[in-house]
C-alpha cells in the first residue's frame, strides 16, 4: 500500500514538471474577473477588454464591413473568406500550422453591420495572435488563385445554404421589405447576382483598405489584461490606414429607414411566415428601448421550461396548432431594430396561428395582459440580454460595433438596470404603436 504522503510528493513533482513543459510556459491566472469592459485607444485603434477569469483569451477585430456597408453584393463575404489566407509575411499553410501548434482557433463571420475576425488561444499567446490579426487586416495578399479556387467556391456554398433554408431566406426577405437598402441587403448574395463580373482580387484589396481603416475597426478581448492588449495593439496595428482611401466609394452613412410592405416567395422546401415590426436599436445605439425586448419575451412562442408550454402569450394562444413552430426575435442594430414573429411548419396551422399573433398584440395594447405575465417577461428579457452580453462571441461583436459607431462599449450592468426600469405602461404603449402598423 502506498502512503498518502508519498502520493502527495509524487503529485507535486508531476505538477511541477507540467509547468515547465514547452519552454516554461504556464497557464496564466485569472485577474480581476469583471464583466465590464475597459476601453481605450492604441495606435489610433479603439480597444476594449475585460479580464475574465480563466487561462484562455478571445481576441477579435470588429470591422464596420457588414452587408449594410459593402459597395456591391459579395464584398463582405469575400473579406470574410479571405481572413487567414496568405499574407505578405506568411502563407496560409504557415498560419494554420503555427496556430495548431499553439492550440488556437481561428474563425471569421459577418453580420448585417459587422465583420468579425476572431481568435481563441491560451492567455500567454496574446502577442502572437495580436500580431496575426494585425497582419491579416493590413497585409493579406488577395491572390487571384485563392479567390477563384477557394473563396468563390465557399461563397457559392453559402448562397445555396441560404436558398435551402426557408426560415433564413424569409428573414433576409423581411429585412429587404422593411429597410430596402442598407440593413435590407441580404447576408449572402442571391444566386442570380453576377458576382464574377465585379468581385475581383484587386477590388477586394481596395475595399479591405477602406473596411480595415483604423476609423472603421475596433479590437476587443475577453480574458486579457488591458495594459497588455494596449501594448500589443500599439505595436502590431500600425500598418492599417487611419481613414478610408479617398479613391474608393465611401460607405453609405444615411440612417436606416423603416418602410414596411409585403412579399410572397414560392419555395418547395417548406412554409415560413414572418410578421415584422419596427424595433429598437442595440444598447450602444441611439434609439435603444428596453421595452421592445420585454415585449418580445412577452409574445415569445417557445417555452424556456421543460414540460411546460410557457407563460408567453403566443405559446398559450397557439397550443391548438402543434404543427406551427413560433418564435419571437428582436433584431437590434446600431440605429434601428426589427421585431419578428416567425412561424414555420404546416401551412394551415401557420395561417390560423398568425391570427393569434395579431390578437395577442391587440390584447396587450388594450391592457388585457396580467401584471404577472409582464413581470415574467421582464425577468426573461433581462436574463436573455445579460446572457447574450456575457456570451463571449455576442459580447465582443456588440462592444466592437458600439465603439466604432458611437464610442460606447456594451456594459452588462447598465443593460440589466434598463430592463428593471421597464413598466407595464411602456410595454402597452410600444405594443399600441405596433398595432397601428397592422
């Protein structure tokens, strides 16, 4: 039998040896662990960080280069797909191998307003990945063979995926009907868009100089010391231009305008119907209304509690239509929002359930909703907002967009206070405004 003291000594020796493996690299200890972002500027680039507990870091560049700001369909897709391709310093293969040796993750995605180039890695590797992101946005080669052999092929797959998903297809359609241009641009080009006529490597290179100009980007980190982030951004983000080049068409700065309307699209992959109404901007925008999030939670459609239909108005009102999947979402942007009630499934059930949606809005505006349901909706909206902000991916994009658009980071505590202050009268008032749109 082995003595406990002997086991303890052996465990300490193993732990000590693990700490000295791989060049004496150790797992960094978490620092303050606050969920509030600390903001600043380095080398003319806006930065924000929160030093979350844990041995890993999530570092991302957020650029004002979503589909709302692209000059022609496909440019946001092109920049996204070219992320971590060959640069003037490193080949794509070298970037892949080095990141794998460090155990890192590389990704990129775009939304209607933002392009996010993201890295996740062990906390001690911040200098390497900060240098890599600075290199990606300022020194990517944009070669013709990568565009034609790899980037265009992946863009085509994205277009086909969108075409085959009736819900995503309808979401794109409803944004187009609501806003026409800007926020109305689809996330991926339509299959009929002749991208090959204009999506060329030299134009993408020019657009990248505008999209990645220092005035159009922000660097956000979760799990990094703010002073360290400022140091490495100041060292590795010096190559990007301070402002977009004057010879490239400037992105539209006109505010979003809600138009509304109706559109019907024939599709053989399923049935989807969406009712949409003008909403609120994001927390960092100028027209933020927390009562819109509370109304979205009140309408609902899906239960958060297992074995229960839920408290939301639509989950209770549409129990007779089990073949209709219903959900309410509040899409927020920098200067506008869109409240959508999405119904998919059996055509007859969708038709009947849509009338229940209209009735629910009318009942709320008339004050026929109990105080208890509104209280539950307020708590649900607060939880979802705080969970979204706490989520590393969502919080990073919201914070970066806020810094670029208005110099304001996404702060969880302020969002929570805003939800707590929503009254029943505010919910009824905003619902009355939506009822006028019907």
